[in-house]
């Protein structure tokens, strides 16, 4: 199945189409910011509530919210076959991924978790290249390499820092999460072309809710919710409605217009946001290695992204 970036909207000329894609780039920066904030928010909530209980709470609510909005807007419903496929795919992208992610997050520092998840574009690019559906030029590949070097630099510095909370199990779980999301992003492209984002998000989130019904219900039942401070409830609201409803819908728009590799490249902005807030909220001070790596990440992102707008050779 084709996973290459779709053509620009038919606006009459390439010059007229460019602002549409740049507008989508701005939305992807917003998504990266929202998800970057989500790292320390979830880390904070996990201090008081079981990680699986957090996901068991937010994923079904997010699924219900998106499907209810789709019904209320009278959007065209996808075929039964597409619905089944999206639910199964959602079990990977919003179920297995979320389990690996949150269990890894509580076993690693925020900066380490954000940087490992930032390796997602490399997985997406490699998977797309192996399938022959993603084609980047040499400059774009150089940008991807810069991002990987930046992630490696910061991760290495985080692992060497004294008094850290990083564990081998946490790193393995987060790598599993990054790889799971990569497969999800590449596979989801075939549906983002013709399924409304509200339904796309709702049915894939429903797949995640099915997984959480299996692994999350025991944690939910054993949690003393009344003892949670008000800050935890604010964190849950943010992690549910902002990070899992609004941000996901914007992500699916970017996936449709920019393609999986170019959309996922913006995940490399998440560490910058996550590291800054982790320093303010959790007192995780950034190191020289993290600052150097962050510069490589941003530079690689710009190098890979700006090349998209260069005219193709005749």
C-alpha cells in the first residue's frame, strides 16, 4: 500500500499550495509542544496513581469524545471494513504503544524518555524505505542523521548523569513504544487519505481502549481516586482532552498532508519542551550534552524539513 506523502491540494499553482503546507507545519509544532508538555504531566500524575490506571482512565474517554464529536458533526462514516482495520491498528498505536510508553516513562527521566521517543522519525524513515514508499533525498537523510546524533548525544549524557532515574527496562520499554508508533504511523497513512480525522482518531483510540480494558481495569479498580490531589486531576484532564483528542486530530491532519516521515520529524521538538518543563516541574537540570544534542535535533529538523519545498529536478 502507498505510504508516500500525498500531493498538495489543487490550488492552481505550486506557489499557492506552499502556504497550506506551512500552515500544517505550524500545527505540527503545536502538536509537538502539547506532547512535549505531556511528558512531565504524566510523570507527575504517576507519582500518585498507577501508570496503567492513568491510561485506563484517559484512553476510553478520548475514544468516546472523538466518536461522539464525529457523530454530532454528521461526518461520513467509514466502511465496516475500514472500521475493523482501524480498531486493530489502534490496538498497536493507542494500546501497546501507550502501555510501553507510560511504563517506560516511570522508569526513566523525562529527558531520556522524550529523546528515545524522538527516535521515531528514524524508524518511520527506515520502514518506509524498506517498503519503497518513502523517498528522501540526500540532504533530508543528512537531516535525519543529525537528529539521531542529537538524540544519541543527549541520551548518552542523561545515562551518565549521577543521581538519575534511568533504568535499562525503562529504555527498552520506550524503544518498544517508539517502534510500535512507527509501524502505526506508516500503516495509518492509507486511512488518513479518505477517513475523517474524528472517526480516524475515535476508532483507533477505541482499539487502544480494548487493550486497556485488559491490562488497565485491575489498576483502575485498585486505585484510591478520592485520595488524588487536585493537581493530578488537572494532569489527567490535560493528558486526556488536550494530548489525546486535540493533538491527535491535528496529527492526523499533518499525516494526511505531509506524510508519515515528515510528520513524525516534529516529534524531535518534544524533547526541547519536555526537558524545559522537567527542569521547572521536576527539577531535572539539563546538561551540556543535552543542550548540544538539542541543537543537533533542531538543526536536523530544519535541514530535513526545508528541503521539502525545493523544486524538483526536471
